[in-house]
C-alpha cells in the first residue's frame, strides 16, 4: 500500500486504498490460529467465527494480556478512542506481538448523524469500511427484530385481553396477564437518531387496530437485547436471559416477562447467528473482532464478553474498547463486564486530547458541524493546564480499580510540543504512565511509544477489585458510583425512582444486580454543559429501569434520552454511491 496522507485524504478514501491489498478473511483467520471449520465467511474479506468451537478447542490455553481502552470526558466530536484502539493494536503488531482488538459495531444513528461509523480514522482504521459501517453481518438487525417482537407480543396481548373474555383466551391457551398499559417498561427500537419517535400514541383506529396507548422508540443499541448480546457467554445463557426480560407490569405491580408472553424462544431464534463475533482487520492486517453495540451513556457500551474470551485464547495481547469516558465506559467494564465474565484486565488506557482538555479548561463551546474556534488550533497552556483536572479525575477512577493507567495523548497535528508536555506532566504527577501517540497520522509506527508503555504496564502486578458488592443496598451502590466515580456530593431520587428501588429491594432475584447508569457522556455530572471536574453538586436520579434478562439495575440520571436526535447537518448528506463502481463514498 502506497504511503497515504491523512491530512489530505478523507477516511473513506484511505480505507478504499487500503482495501486493495487487505488479507482475505481466510488468510486472516489462518494466521490468527482459527481453523477452517471455525470460520464462517461472509464474502472474501469478513466473516463470523464459531466462538463455541474455538473456546472448546483452546480451553486449556493461557489467556492473553487484557487491555481496556477508555477516555477522558470527550467533546461532542469524540477524541479518537476507536482510532486509538486500532492504533494500539497496530503498534503492538509492530513490536511483533500476537495481538488482536475488539470494538463495537457502529449504530446507524451516529453513522448517518454527527460522529461517524467508529471504524477509527486516518491510518488506524478497521476495514473493510463500507460493510463495517452499513449493517455488517446483520447483528443489529437481529437485535431490532428480537426486541420489537417482544413489543408485538405485549401490544397484541393487551388488545386481545381487552376485547375478549377469559373463556375465549383459555381456548387459545392464554392466561389473562392483566397488563397495565400505563406501565409498559419497553419501547420500540430503530437504529437511527429519530427524535420525532421518542413519544408517540399507538393503536389509533378501531378495536381491531390495536390497543390505544402511549408508547415510543429508543435507539436500537440501547435495547436490553443488545445488553444481553454483550454479556451472554453461551447460547444457553442467552436463551435463559431472553426469558427474564421485563416487558411491563400488571395492575398489581408484578413484572410481566417475555416468558410470560411466550415470546422468549422466538426472540432467541432471531439472535442465534448474532451470537458469533464478526472478524475484520486493521489497515495493517491484525485481526479485530466486532461485536455488540456502542452508547455507554445509555447502554453498557462494551465489546462483547464472547469476543474478548475468543481473542484472549488466540492472542498474546488483546485490546478491547469501552464507550466514552472512564466515568461511564470504564466504570461499566470494571463493575459489570468484568464482574459477569470473571476476566481480570492487566491494563487500562485513558485516551486524552489537547482539544478536549482545552474545552474542559474553559475553551469555547465545541459544536458539531461548525468550524473549531481558533483557540483549539493555537497554543494555550493555560487552558490545557486547567483542563487536566478532568484527566486527573479519570486517572483516579481507573486507580480505584487497582490498576495504574496508561494515558494515551492522542496527538493532533495542530498540538504543540509544549501543550503535549503539559499533559504528560499532569498525567505522571497523578500516578499514570503517559505516552504520546501519532497513530492517526502514522499508523502503527506512530503508536510505538504507546505500545511500549502498555507492554510495561501489563507486566506490573495489579490489585484489580470491584467498586461495590452486590449485597449492598441498591441506593448505596448508586451513591457509591456517584461519589467515587463522578465526584458528586450525593444523590437524590424522584418519588417514582424511590418507589422502584423499594420494589427492587424486596425482590431477592433482582436486588443484587449490578448498576448500569444512564448518564450524559459530555460531563462528569448529569449536566452536559458542565465541563472540567465539577464540584459541590448532586446527582438526580429521575427513573430506575430493570433489565431482568441482562441482569442490570438501570438508574437514569437527569433528563437523558434513550433516543438521540439527528442534527441539522447530518453525515448522511455527504454519503453517496459511485454508480459506475458501486463503491460507497463519504463514510467516516
């Protein structure tokens, strides 16, 4: 592949050039140690892997070094966490390590909106870009169909119970569930940012047109079905979890599950093929498993447990990705994913950029779709120094897990040496290793300093431990996250949230579930406009959701929505197809 210049080419152009010489999926799998019968090709350059066959065959093989990539609180543009994940994999490859990565499948919401497809960027990308960005092998479609089937089941049941007698229902082997239409926990899902669908009314028309009720849509990757895909360890585990999803509550306040509706088996049928991870590659030819979904602010936001377990058996170093900043992405990796998987990480990487630190130091507002203020292009040590308070907060969070983090200073070509030095000094003073990485501009060659720091960190013994115990009261666990991770003084609950906590505390099967917070990713607090390291504030919990299948208690902080909105200048305006070649252009 000829030398490519990311400062002159768009990401899709770089990917297109790199794809001309990429490995076939068969070659990639063989080099990684996957047998022919364990590979399920989807065309020439990507495929799925049979995770059960691989794990059964390599059960006795020692696990690889396990590395999680997280970040500081980002700007709305993102700070290159996926790019860093790919860059680190490439850097470790340049150090002749047998290495792999695991990233999350992009959602159509951000792909066609502001942030892009999350394939990385510059010379650190996951390819082939077009299938990666446009549905891949259909996992998110499976999630959408499985989830919406549960909504079909509950809404049709409401209609039939409303218009028919008990005798009629009994003839069809249906027991009256007495579902409360005002207490349907789930919404429909779609994989776009569609704010017009957040709150809707369904069932309008005659009695044969459904049950008239309020409803709405969330984005697909926030679905509990996606959370189950993230944490399931086998098909048996997936099947059992599917039956525990709480869809609604009856008029007596008791949960109505997918098993009660008789829809759990059919939902599982949709998910069987999605359980196998997808195999792609970096621009430099290392294997990358793509599995489960993004949005750690409103979901678990982790690459799947299955993908990590497969890669840890095939590699010597494995790099996995957690969504957004360490306050939500790493916190969920630490206290949910590692708790449920039993895996112990060797190292955590916190990605920081001068741009984001300047914003946290009081720099001008960063608005997607608008040019960056000149303050982000010129040296300003004062803004950087002040903004490092946010970085230090995230370092402290990782250290509470028992690990000493590596700070990756993701260098932009507009950053000055003095600004980089300021970040490095702040990170090291806070007890972290710090490495400058130029992977966006130079690929694996630019990530060698980062790779060396990670290798050193992986050799260091750590005392990895969870933040809370499942036996602690639900409200105390929520408060511990708010205080220890976000830096809040305390928490408050709405009456509705308080009542739901009391209900959870009385349910022995649910009260020990780990906490999966829903909170903005744009601030350590619940308020996206508050930057830096907020002080003297309280976290308001507006609602508590229960994910019985995934096994999560889901507190909702502030007014965050499970359905993001599409901007006035979305990315879909710049995506098109070359009608002569059929190639997609404009993806990023």
